[in-house]
């Protein structure tokens, strides 16, 4: 454990410093949730900083680890990582600053100052997206030695970009009918209504944060799957088969992200899907299971022939 932490400390330095700061902020925000009685949009006012801090810990640490896997040092990727840190700091400063002021950070255009802060956040997110995209290009140009891990990193970065794009409907063309509010998480119901514990996803209407969340965390999900495939089935399935299984999983993950966004856009709560949504989920499960079965069957067919 000590040696692993020592290695991690030498990953992309700005990202790891940012991760440490976000870990500290997560603790402070958790205390704020308990100690500060203020409520904003139906939840404790410190819940948003807490969720964003935890998310940035996962995002920053994963990205720093991915950069450490590159076979050659890339100044472009390192600069892109530093840009991501700078843009993330802007976003968190606005979020925490607005909490201290007792108001919302997202979609808030109730005053010129609030509008300027929200626009600054929007601009920083676009720059972060571009920097994340640059890192994805560098990863594609510098194949990682471990093919399974390389595909996991590439797919994870690509699908997390899809997760970022899933947030566009929160602001694009959204007329909430509320003066000074330029966007919303929820569809069909106002923000701040009944929601699932901790995450706060609406239980009465659609919630665009779900597809956004799932897509973003492909950055962790695909590498974890690659590790599981290598550790538990690596001796039974060759590398080529594991890569194919990872591609199948990545494709299914991307479709799931879009399916969840589509469900939300139809004003439908996550846990109350209609028949059409259930049919789409069933089709995805069948297609994914069939594709994975075919991949494994093709790998095993020569062995069965020899056994016979």
C-alpha cells in the first residue's frame, strides 16, 4: 500500500495536488451537510460541493493514472491535464462561493453577478471538455503496451466525453418558465423535488444527471472491467478475446448512457420506466449477452474441436 501511494504521488503533479484538495473539500462539505442547517433546492446546501468534490477525486486520480501508463511522456497531454485542473478549480470556486453566499451555482442568472459566475462555469466546462479530448487523442496515438488495458483507457476516455455531452440538454433550449433560471436537471418537474438518497435524482420526473453520471464514470468502469477480465479469466481467455469482450462492454455502456438520457428527456423517473424503456433495456441486455457469448464461443470452438 505504501509503495502504491508513493508511485501515485509521482503521477501528474497538478492533478494529484487537485485530488488532495478535493478530498479535503469532501470532508469539509460532509461536515457542512451535518452542521449547516441551510437547505437549497430541497437538499442540504453543502451536498453539491460534496458530490462534486468526490467526483473530482475519482476523475483526477483516474486521469493521472491513465497518463502514467503512456509509453512516452507527452507534454501535450501533461499540459492538457494542467488545463483540466485549472478549469476544475474555477468550477469548484464558483460552486463553493455560491454556497457561502447561500445561493445556487448552476443555471443561476437572477443577478448580473450570478449570471457572470454561471457563464464562467459554462466556459470552463467547455475548455475542460476540449482538454479531455486532447488527452484522448494522445492515448490513441501512443498505444499502451497492455492491449486490454489500452482499450479500456481509450474507451473510458471516449465514453466519458459522451457523458459530458449528455449534459448539454440541461441548458440547450431549456425554458424553465422561471425568471433568472437558465436550465434544469429535471424534465417534466421542477428541480428540487423528491429525489433518490444522496444523488438526488428525481423520483417524479426525468433527470438528465443520470446519463451524465453514468457516462462520466466509464473512466473508472472500463479499466476496472479490464482488470477483472485479466485477473479472473485471463488464464482461460486469450488477450484478443478479452479485448473483444471489452469492446462489447464499451458499446453496451455507451448505448446505456444514451438510453438513460433518452429516458430522462421523456420526463420519466429512473425507477419508473414505461414499457418502451423496458423493451429498450431488454434489447440491450439480449444484444450484449449474445455478442459476448459469440466472442467467447469463437475463442472456445477450436478447443472443443480438439477435445472431440
